[in-house]
């Protein structure tokens, strides 16, 4: 059975956008590091069982260490720092705007470390995409002097740098490892990192609710397994800088979902920003050519 690769980027954007919706459902009922630790452990256990049933295609010690490092960066540091910043008062829009810089940072790192050629049209697309993201998020920004502190802003910046480095690390060192095994080890590393943070910083209080259970189920199976495996596949198949540009589409898709689920309005200014972000992605990825299908 084959599946067209050209549909994978669109599917990834939609799935990734649901992560922010799931977080909104969960965060009132559970502290961020504690929630992430349990999420990573459940997802890792499911994928680990899958690896065992599929023949134990585990990497060697060196490969396992690289996968763990990538997981600490892509999952643990990125999500942990972003959630901590929002939990401590940084407006979600401000955090998302900072994270929206990821494609630019990833492209720069990939060019320096991996030697990927970034053509002028790709830089132009990345810049246009950044402008579009800013337009989508700007009306949502609520400046709160109490929440915008050196600590929270530094955490948001740290999160985007972490996922950018992790994306390049994944491409450089983890690309040849079995996808399921590598992702399992990534979640192990991420769970250790967020678990330590939870032990040091949180009370481990849980307020059980239907929203919390649904959010955990969705974020484990759809995000931590489905979307992340798809992201790893996209990174392995394409140039890192071009894959990273897909993140520019996530804020716009998230805004549409928030409008449908929570009644959050979209202004004409934001809609124009979504179109501009889409144009930026088209510029960045327009010359990309990949195989038309993969075996499933």
C-alpha cells in the first residue's frame, strides 16, 4: 500500500495545530511538566512495545544516545520551556510569536552545520512567512507586565532554539535509525528531562476531568505518536530548512480551530496574515522534489 508524500505536509500542519488546542484543554487541570512527563512515558511505552513486536530494531549505543539528545531538544526542552513560560504568565500569543521564528533559526543552523544550500527564494519565503505569522498573532497579544519578565521571555527563546537545534540533530545523527525505535528513545530522554523539572518545580496536583482525559488521549496518540512520527519522516526525507517552514502554517490553522471550538474571532488582518504565511511556505518549498510515495 502506498501513500502520496505530497499530502504529508498538509496532514502534519493540521495534526500539529491540534496540539495547542489540546494544551488549552489540559493546562487548567494539571501542571505542565507533570503533564508532559506522563504524556511522554505513555507514548514511549506504546512505541516501545511496537518496536519489540516488530523485531527489536533498536539502534546501537551511539545511535541511542543521539536519539535521546534529539528527544530532549525536540520534545522535552521545547515543550517544557514553552509551557513553563505560559504557565508563569507569558501571553500565549507572545510565546507563539517567538516560536514562530523557528524556521529562520533552523535554516541558519542547517546551512552552517549540514551545508544545506539556502537559495534567495527560500530566505525570501522564510521572511514572508514570519511576517504572516506576526500578522496572525499580533491581535492576540496581550501585554502583561507581570508575565513578560526576563525569565519567561528567556524560556520562550530557549524553547525555539532547542527545537531548531533538535531538528538539525535529528537530520544529522538520527536519520538512519528505525523511526519507531528512535522516537521511543526520544520520549525516554524527554520524560527524564521534564520529570526532573517536575520534581524540582511542581506539586503534582491533578484535577481529574473529562477535558484532561481527552487532552491526554489526543496528545499521546495523535500528537506524540502520529504527528511526531510524521515529522521525523518529513525531516528524514527532505531538507531541514524546508520542512521547518511548515511551522509557519500552524498558527493560522490553530486560529481557525480556536474559532470553531472556543469562539475566538478572526479579524480580516489575521486572515490576510494566514494567506501571507501560506505564500511564504510556497516560496520556501516550491522547488522541493521528493519521491511520490513510500511503502506502508
